[in-house]
C-alpha cells in the first residue's frame, strides 16, 4: 500500500536522523505474546482462603504486555 510505504519511509528517515540530533529522544514500542489473567494455584501459602484454578481453562481476560516506541523532537 502506498500510504503504508510512505509511513515506513518517513520512519526510516527519522531513525536515520535521530542518533545525530541531540534534540531527539527515541523510545521503543513492542507488543509481546498475550497473557491469560486467571487465578492460578501454584501451591503457595496465604493467610486467607482464595479460590484458585489449577489449570488454564477459562481465563477471565487476556493482557498484551507492551512497550512504547517514539521519536520525540525536544525543543530546547
């Protein structure tokens, strides 16, 4: 797609310029594999009774851990 190619071309230009420009700050975004959110029992001890599952049958939800990737132009 032409629009997508233009975005990646601009990112390549910015990434090429960033190391030499002291006013640019580069951060990174990366999404990881989804993690099931569920009450697992790993044989630990607790002071209160907690209902847990010993298998991963029906997770309550899933979460995708992410990090951030930005190039920020600092105006100093």
